C-alpha cells in the first residue's frame, strides 16, 4: 500500500494503518539510527522514540514530502539531542556487535567507522543519508534542515575527506 | 549517482548493520499504536471546533422554537396592516413577549441538572465550566440575533424610534435573563427549570399588563427605561460572570469530596 493511502487511513483513525507504517519503515529508520549512534541497543531505542514521536505528533504532520524523509528528520533531531545530553559513542561498543563475521570484514568496517568518525557531524550526516539511505540531495537538505547549496558543499567536502582518508593521507 | 559516488558507496557499504530484534520491533509497533490511540483521546481542539461541537448537542427544538417565534413576530408585523395605535400596542406586546426568547434557551442550559447528568458531565473530557460557558455563549448569541431581527423589522415598519425599541425589547429580556441566571448560579437542581419558567411567566405578565398603561411608554418615561436598561445590563453582566464561575466552585467542591472518599 502506498504512503498516501496509509496516511489517509491513519488520519481517519485507522490504528492498523499505523501498525503497517511502522512495520514498513522500521528497518530503514533503524539502519539510519544505527549509523548515527553506533550501537544496536541505542539504535533500537532511538528508532522506537522516532516512531513514538511521529505518532504523538501525527496531527502536526503536513505531508509535504515523503513519510520516510519525515521519519529521518525526527530520527536526526532526536539523535542530535540525545548526543547533546550525554551519550558519547564508543568505538569499543561498535566492535562488540555481531554483524561482522570475518576478520577482513571487521577491519574494513572498523576503518570505515574511523573514517566517518573523523568527519564533522554535518558532513557525516550528509554522507550517511546519501550513501547509506540513498536520499536525493534535496531530501537530505530537508532532513538536515539546511539549504541545498550548503548540503551540496558538505557532500563534496565529505566525499573529498573520505577519499583522502581512503588513500590513507 | 556517478562512478565516483558509486565507488564511495561500495566502500561504505562494507560496513553492514546488525539486524534488529524482532521483539523490539513488535514492541515499537505496539507502543506506537498506543501512542496513536492516546493522541486521539488527548487531541486538542480549537475554540471554533469546540463551539461547533457543542452546537450539535443543543436540541433542534430550540432552533425551531426560536425561529418560529421570530417568524411569528415578523408575519404578524408584515402581513397585517395595523393602524398606528394598534401597531404601537403590538410592538409593546412584542416587548412583553421578548422574555419568551430567553425562556426557550434556559431549559437547554439547565438540561444537565434536569436530566441528572451533571455528575457524568463534570468528569468527562471538557470541564463543566467549559460546557456551560459554551452553551451560554451559543444560546446568548442566538437570542441576541433573534432580538436584532425583531428590532430591525419593527423599526422599519413603525415610526417608533430605534433607541426606544431597543429599550422596550431588551429591558424585559434582560430582566428575565437576570432572574434566570440568579436562579442558575444559586440553585443547581432539577427544580431550576421550573423557577426559570416562573420568572419568565412573571416578567411576561408584568410587561403585558404594563403595555396597557400608556404613560409608561411615552417619551417622558424614556429616562426610566434607560436607567432600567443600564441597571439590568450591568446586573446581567455580573450574573453571567458569577454563574460561569459558580460551576467551577461547585465542581471543585465535588472533586475535593471525591478525593477524600478515595
């Protein structure tokens, strides 16, 4: 079922449609949250908080863009405030996750995380949304609440930095 | 995405994300549903929407009776050709009958008490004070509209001055409202409706009998009417505020009692 239809049903008070929407986007939002916070538990909590925020404030949702982008925006804002409160991200926690089966893969993942952790937060956000979540630049600008040209600039700077780090400079 | 971007993406994709716990996802679905349903319960509504909602709860008979009264007045005025002295007397009878417009609304204002619903209404979503305030506003504005229509048509069809017609129509009306609101702010029971009906009947009887005494409706008496109008208007304003506040006091007391009982 398309998003427009789902949103129409939710507006009409259909709680089943809300269930479907959460199930549809849970994976995507979780992936984004994981990239942002770096560990599974916090990512799951952040994902849950994102959907709860969406449900509680559903009336203020104007449906100007895609639902997915709106959820990313909530997740982005919540992660920013979460990081501001405390929550430093520890690389050791990343290492504990069970996603990497062999040593080569673990090393590659480790180096990617180190590369990303060296980027300024704004550039890292743009890189995550562009290369992991496949968002268009205008959607990234919307999620991060910044201008199109600023987003383009951050993306190019991020790409430059990653390439530089990839080369090991 | 160009080749350069694809290269970076492939590089970054080497870092995979661990799969989420299904249980956590189901918990999120459950909590989201709960939050969504709670939102429906605690949804805030605007003043306009609240008034519209309350208008639906006012019985249709109120609108029909008031429309009938106004139409009756208008037909009587426009259909029949009264001579000037008769017309003046008809207008004075209209003035005496104006408390009927108020009387139509009061049973609606008192229905919580006459139907024994005040206990339920006081613990529902909207406070009793808000509900009564909304009802008073809707019925008050409707009465005002009816009186304005009668006033406009009366002054258009007679030589009577607008100011004097305002006084003749509003003084009996204000007096009735003052009496009924005084009852309402002090007696909150099923009997209130009867007291209001009695006050209204008394006002009508007094003003109908006054309408036969010409000297009370001559230019020389305008000053007295004016004083009565101002006095009733001030008293009415005070009584509206007091009645409105009395709902808060009454239910604050009820709430205190229920807390002790628990």
